[in-house]
C-alpha cells in the first residue's frame, strides 16, 4: 500500500482547441497531497492550501503568474516539489516498496504526457529519466476506469459526468467551477482566482470519488443491471 496519493490536475492555455500539445502553455498545476487513510472517512478531512502534510492532506498550487509568467520556471518548480515528495515517500517506506499513487481524470492521456514533454522542453531532465520518474509511480485514471460503465465509449465521459454519477451514488461532491474553455477566457482576462477555484473543485471531486470508489462503482453496477 502506498503511503501517499497525489491528486493531479493541469490547466493550460491554448487559443485553438485543436492545438493540444503543439501550441499549448501550462499555466497552472494543482495537486492534493494526501497522506490520510484510504477510506471514505477521510473525505471529511479538508485539504487546505499549503497546510502542513502532518495534518493529513494539503492543496499545492503552482501557477505561471506566481512564477514571473514563465512556463519554464513553473514547470521546474513543480518538478522540484514532485521529486522532493518522491524522496520523502522513499525515506518513510525504507525497505518496503511503497510508491506514490497519482490519481486524476484523463491524466494518462493528457496531464502526465504533457508534464513529461514540458519537463524535457525546459531541461528538467532527460526524456528517458522523466519517463522513468513517472513510471515509478502508480496511476489511477478515472476516465479509464469508468469506460466499462460508459459502453467503452469516450464520448460524453467528462468530469462533469463523473460528478453527476457520484451524486447518484449519494456522494457529496461540489459543483465544478467552469470548464476548460472558461479557463482560457479567465487567463486572458486575468481572472486568476477563478482558475484556482476551478482547479480546487476538480481535484476535490476526484478525491471524493476515489476515497469512495466502492460506493461509486457499486452504484454504477446497479444502474447497469436489468430492471
């Protein structure tokens, strides 16, 4: 069992939707660093920004506007944190093979590949070492794990849909705050607080679903049963 779960979400700015990975700038990275027990009771523990890890969980935010509007500085700061956390887990684990679990929505297809790309572009490390760094974590991607309950189709399987399903499972999940398109507009207009709130609610939604995965998927299984 891993000692630590990192809930991950990356926000980007690209004027043209079709330019994913091509003309795309990372503007914010949100992480919930969660050392709490992996059970539904931990849902009641709120993760505050920059709260000490000893409290159980903390919200970590890395923004381009907090790093001299420099994507490279933002990416390097995130990786410095990420590598520090990896070392902390190794030190706590000692001889046990405990690892970090990265948890998110669509992180295997988007967030992690983008962070590897940006880490290489901004000379954090070599490409092979960056791949090895992420390979040495376990990853739970709730887009992938929910595909069987969406007829194995990617269409309409968005985080908004996950929140709807979570509520049908009687989980207490906040409304999400805006969409990716809103983030582009907020960034252009300098509404950074809205981007932070968007990140926070996305992360919290995934965390609630993850800590209550049995209840969440039990409800989906029942919904698929013949009436």
